[in-house]
C-alpha cells in the first residue's frame, strides 16, 4: 500500500524543514511506501530553495502555485490530491514534526478496511528552537522543545473513550493537520470545497461529506505529530473568518448537525474564549439528544482483554453491548482490536481504552469513577479474557 502525504505551505521555511526531515525516519513494514507532495501557495521566503537543498530518502514532489485572491488551503490541498499517486492521502501541515510510527499507523488502519478515515492527534511544543542535527539523526523527541499542551481532543477521548463511534460529531474532528482517507473517497465527494477562502472549517466540512457516504472515523493513537510553536492567536480577524466559513457551511448543509456547531462560537470569540471542551460537549450532547444517544446511568460490563485467546472477543463485546454499556480495557497485543471495536455500531455504548501498562490502567479506572457522563458505575460483569 502506498500513501501520499499532502503538505500545503506558505512562507514557513523554518517550520517545514524539521517537518520534512522527520519523515526520513519513518519505521515502515516492507509492504508500505509513501511519497510527499508539498504544495507551495506562493511563498516568498525561499521555501522552494530550502526544500531543494534537503537530503531526503523518500520521493518528494514540490509544486509552486502563484498566490491569487482566490488562493486557499482547500485549493492547495486539492492540487496535492490531484498529483498524488498513493492509495491513501495523509493530510499533514508543514508546521508539524512527525513521530516515527506516523505513516505506519495511518496505513495499519487502512489495511484493515477500505471505508475508514483516520484521525491522529498532536502535541503542542513550547517556544524554542528544534535541533535540526538531532532531527537529521532520527532523534525526534530529543530534538524538540518541551511539550506545552496536548491536543484538546484528548480530553474528549477521555470523556467518551478511544472509540470514535461514541462521538456523534466525529466528522468535526477531521482536522487536516493529521488525518487520512483513501483517495477514491476524496474524489467521490469532490475533494475540499474551494469556496472556503479564509481560516477554519474547510476540513470539518470535508469530514461531514465523508460521513454522508458512510465513511467511518477511527482514532489512530500512534499517528502522533508535534506542533511547532509559532504565533497564531485567536484574534478578532480569525474569529470573523470562522464565522464567515460557518455561515457558508450552513448554507451548503442546512441540517441540525451542522447548525449545532454554533455551540463552538464561545470558544472562537476572543472576548469570551470559553474552554474548547465545554463548548464541544454542548455541541456533542445536542446531537446525541437528537439521535437519542444520551448515555444513561446503568449497569456496565467491564472486559479486560489481556491476550489473544480462542474466544472471539468481538463477539463477546457485541453480546455484552446488546445488554447494556460496555467498557473494554485492552491490555493485549492484538493489532486490530481497536479498529474492529470502532467499526461496531451497537445500540449501547462501548467505551474502549488501550492500557499499555498498569499505570494507564489505573488512570482509566479513575476516569470512569470521575466521569460526569457515567456517574453511577454499577459493574455487573468484570472479566479478563
């Protein structure tokens, strides 16, 4: 399987260098290949000459387009999609540094099913220089300033678990700093809408259209990127651009799921700036209420999966989910259990968490105890399988 990594850029010479160099060190299976397509949206800072000077061990194509009044991130990404020769398109921003398993994780998921979109998360770096020499040597995390903040979506996953089927607005989490989908599905929905000229929502709108043709969203925990620090305040201009794009989004899709994004305005408004999580929960619960998916306090089965056993764990999970809510704590080394769980569509909730060690397992139980959505944890079945 081949991936095409599409990276738009504009006057980000210093940021795109560590991004491209970090891709030199991907840990790949022999069946996995990738190319990189950089679409330069009219840079004037020498981005092209910098890229030409880099020593890269993968195929890179650089496309320069003249910047015009109608230039947009959507247009740049669409050019990259058209140039792509891979089965899967991975969208990446040029200000990210990628972890060693980034490509492998995206394609691990796409190799299981052909109707998925993968959502990866990011960590925000503090102000400081990236050590280019260490990046060249493959010492990715050693080369970076300290992590200052985690992606806001991590808090959402702690609330609803690592099973994106539980999040009825998962299409809104499709953010092109780190997501992937098969090229054929992008073509089927018409790629990104170039009517989004300013900042915000063009990728979420693409996610919405993908959801409408049956694409399922899956969380790829090992598709991790590090966002390099640069000034990008949510000022009045950006807020107004988001509002303009929101109105355009609504005009395209006059449905309640899209209109409910109005709950996020208090986050983007610089005069209010409520927390992203609190705003998002209003959005999510509004849609859950419409769909009749508000989780109720009820008895919960907890399944601790410890190893690959003869028992079919998916059948067991489905059987338990037919009776009530289920928590799956995955301590096993099964490669695809997380994907299979996220593709189930039960009437009740399946909360899935990967527990890599005992510390994480304790954290998961503490999350369940503290969970406002599930205030009464009444365990009727706790099994180890």
